[in-house]
């Protein structure tokens, strides 16, 4: 599906994908002009997790379609460095007054969000990208596309500018986005603990899921529980100091609760 979409594009074509998956299928060799999305001091600790923006060449089109479908297809009249700069400007977004790492490069996060945006928001998000294509996360795996219908000249954004609004999120909690944001926060604040999980072959998102899905508790309670389990281990949740801390902050905004929790864990660790 996405292979035929790439073949039909008249503009520059780009593939936004997990680098590790792409390299494994390419015999460990990189792709011409491929560049990591992450950059700068803020992302130093998580550079190994960076997705890559890969111009679509004939060698890319020879990859298994099942692999191509793991990523996101982009079509643009703009050159690669211009598209890269726009995508990088989206990495940090505003959410409820807090700056968060925005995993728009994860199709399980961005496709549902794009579907909830109005056309002007889709245009803003796409920027100098003409069309975005990806498989949705449904059982059938349909190819979905989002078009940029704006005719206004593109102006590159400076600094953090994108805001995740309430209507971008599901009325029910968006569990993939919640997991993605918490995992990003964990990497930023406790990179050694997260790297240890990866070294031992653990999937961090899967570790967070049972705690974040416990609907009988407040969202802040669940986020704090998932954070403690990811950093210190499940058994630490039974510590009196942690039980007291969670109960004390369970009805506060998440960012304040995480700040308090971070200080406590750093003190005890």
C-alpha cells in the first residue's frame, strides 16, 4: 500500500522510520542522505532512539513492504534539510501549559490526532509537507493520507510552537500518547534506568501499560505508579514513603506530581 503511494508521488519523497528496523533490513548499512530527527544537547541521552528521515531512493523501494509500512511517508516540494527543520520544530510541544516531547513520528500517536484536527490545523502541522501517508492502527491496516491544502507561503517556525489541544486527544484517554509522553519524560530525567531496561531487553512502553490502564485510580496516581515501577521496580510501590507520596499528590496536575516524585526518587536513589 505505502509502496504504491511512494511510487505515485511527483514531489520529493521521505520515509520517517525507526533507524534500527531500517538498518536491520538493509544488511546493517545506512541509507544515502539519511539523517536523525533528534539533535542538540536536549536529546543527547536518547539519540539511539531517534527516528531517521530517509529520502526515498530505489534501494528504499526494494525493502519489504511490511517494513516500509512501519514508518510514515511524506511528500514535499521542499528539499530534505527544509523538511527536516520543520519536523524538528515539532519535537517539543505545549500540552496543558507544560512542554512535552511530541512523538508525532509514531504513527500510533499522530494518525488518530490528525484525524481529530480541522483542516487548518492539519495544514499548520504539515508545514512544508504536501501529504502524509501511513497505515492506521486498525485491524485491517488501511492506508490513510492527510493533505496540506494551504496555498499560503510556508514560514519556518522558530522555537517550540506547536500546541497539543484538548480536541486533538480522544475523549477517552489516549493511552499510546500517554505512554509515549511518560516514556519521553523518563528518558529525559532517568536515562540510566531506561538504558538498563533496554540493555536487558525490556519494552518500556509495555512496562507502563498495566499501571496507566488502571482506570479505578486518578490519572496522576497511575502516572506516578508507572514512573516508580519503571525507575525503582514494582516492589518499591509497597514502600510506605511511596504510598504516602502518591496519595498526597494523586489529585494534582501531573507535571507537579512528577516534579515532586522526581525529587523524592533522586533523594532516595
